[in-house]
C-alpha cells in the first residue's frame, strides 16, 4: 500500500470514528466555529490518542474530497479566509 493510500485510509478511519461519536463531533463543531485551526489540531490529537497518525494537511486534503458545503466553508475559514 502506498503512502498516499495509507494516509487516506487513516484520515478516513479517524473521520468515521469522530462522525460516529456525537460528543466528539459536537465538541469539534463548536471549536471549529470559533477557531478552525485549533479544531484541526484537535483532530490530529484525537488521532494520536487512537494511534491513527494524521497531519493537518492530510485532514484538509481528505475533507476537500467530501461533498459537504458546511465542511468546505469551514476549510476556507481554517485556511484564514472569510
């Protein structure tokens, strides 16, 4: 398995774990509203706690593939836009 495929599967695995945990999902949502960059850091921290290594860049790359308007707006804000 190449590194890119592994990265995608790690991020996807972490995303699914967070998406299925309403408490973590709500916490990240609230954090993202106020400080999107800290939300990215928190996602990476959650990954380390679960032994699923991801970087902020990998998370952004994965989230860009999702067909979700709210996520896309959040990414713009996380990059310093809006």
